[in-house]
């Protein structure tokens, strides 16, 4: 009996867990001109970044972790395709 109760509680908890969200990586970073200031890489456009650093000083640069385009798809890897090619 305890076993069934523990299983049902575990299943209820597992079903209520939120799914992980992927981080959004924006293309522009603001680098502030203050000592020990962090960078802010949360800008979708260059204009957003420039307006943010305009009053406090800083520069805008491309985010090094932003992928400009998705990677190209490779050739098919099925056995049937390889067998026909040979």
C-alpha cells in the first residue's frame, strides 16, 4: 500500500514540474564605460543598444554567442542512400 502511495505522489510531482526554457540570445551587447560594469547582451537591434548607452556612456558590439544563421543541414546518412551511391 505504501508503495502505491509513494508512486502516485512521485508521479504527481513529476507531472507538475515546469519544463526548461531555452535562453534567448540577442545579437547586440552594451559595454558600459564604468569601473567594474557588467555587459548587457539583451538588445535585439543596434538602435536599442545605442539608446541605452547614450546617457551613461559605453559601446555596442555584436554578441559573440549569437549565431547569425542556423547551421547547414548535412547530407542524408541513411543506409539506403549510401547503398545507392556506391
